[in-house]
């Protein structure tokens, strides 16, 4: 693939029925682009954890998939409450999840560490009362 | 390594969908109700045994390259889950055994853990 492919999706908070749809679509696109399956799995998992975080905690988010010849980027920009203590949120096991979230098999404080684990570069910025931005990069080399 | 139909037979499973995929080779076993654990610690090519019956189980399996889902303790997926699984070419089967029993049976038959690398690391340092 020579040029950059970009696509942006919208995820709505608290919509548990559609949670996972965007990540499923991202995986399908990456398959069609002929990306290596190990890379696809890492991107899909990071994207899915991000999507679940938006559904669980934010009002709304844009999730962008950017595929260049050298890397895949997932950018998640939400409008939401923001994360008061990012260092704490990055710790495995720390969670502010509700019972509904836990009943879906999530909310055990694994999301952000899981995203980081699957990324080559991971950036997170959050502004209280405004929202959180994740930048997930997986290298293709 | 086991064939999915061997797993199905060993666990006395009924098939909800994906009968055409029962000849799939399964490399590892994985059991959890916590989908984040599956996403974090499973490897591609595993069967997932779970008591969690909702659409996020289907999404997790699809995205983490799980080859098949086994619902334990007689749990039954709903129509929407089955429709999603058919689209995603994911076989869904169900066993009357509890999670503990089902894991024991497959482990005894030689199906290794998807998390083996982690437990070995913890035990051997």
C-alpha cells in the first residue's frame, strides 16, 4: 500500500448494544488492506478496549483509523468527564466501573494497560470536564 | 492441539451455530468471564470457555482471533448472538459441564493453556 488510508467513526457513550461495531469494522478494513494478521489482532484489541472505554465512560467519541505505509494509528478523541489521575488509571486493576459494565465482561481495570500493551507508541491526554484523547500507534515494520 | 469436534464430544456439547467449522484445529484452551483478561492474555487459535453470554463475548472472540466459543453450565446464546457469530464465522457450542469441570476435561485430554507462557514465567521466575 503506497498511500495513507484514513477513516473516522463515531461512537456514542452508553450504547452497549452497538459496542464493538467500530472495532469489527476496523478489523475488516485492515484485512481488506492485506495487513499481517498478528498486527491486525493487536490493533483490533487496542481499538476494542478504547471503544468500550468510550461506551462506558464518555458521551461521544471520534475514532480515526489512519493506515500509512509504515504504521497504523488509532486516534480516539472523546467528549467526556476526563480522567483525573492518568497514572492511577494506567494501573492494572484500578477501575471506576459500574455493575452493568462488569456484567459485559469489562470494567476490571484492564482497558488502558491492554491498549498500551498492544501499541508500539501510546499517548494519552485528558482534560477534566472536556475529554480524553488517545493516540495508539502500531508499527508495520 | 485438539479438533473442535473432539472438544465438542468430550464436553457433550450441543451446537448452536457453525457446525461446518467443527473440524477446526484448536491450539489452546482459555477460560474466563472477564473479556479484558481474554484480550490481554489469550493467543490466537484458542477455544474460549465462558459463562458470559452476551454480544461482547462474540466481539471479543472475533477480535482476539478465538476459534470457537464454549458456553458452560448449559447457558444458551440468544438469537442476536447467533446471528453475529454466523456472520463472523465463529462456532458457538454449549456444554452442560461447569467451567471447572469443562476445563479439567480438556486439560486432561492434553489441550494446553493459552496463558501457559504467563504461568510458567510466574512459577519459574
